[in-house]
C-alpha cells in the first residue's frame, strides 16, 4: 500500500520552493527594470505561485 505523504510537508515544500523561484524571477525582473526587488513583490509572487501549484497539483 502506497502512502501519499503528509500534506503539511507538501505545503511547506511548496512554499519554500515557490519562494525561491519567486525570488529568482523578481531578481531577474528587477535587473531589466520590470519590477522592484522588494519583500512585498517576492511575497506576492510566492503566494500566487504556491496557490497555482496547489490548484494544479494537489486538487
């Protein structure tokens, strides 16, 4: 019998990986002048990406 794992671990990993990816994307966008590299921008990108990932993968 296979286990799906603990949903809390999946959510934490999702947030950590989303935050990392969001920081890299915002940093790149700030280099070309598309966005400012601020904590608010990274936070917004993190939650948007984590929510999208949750909808696509976990539901």
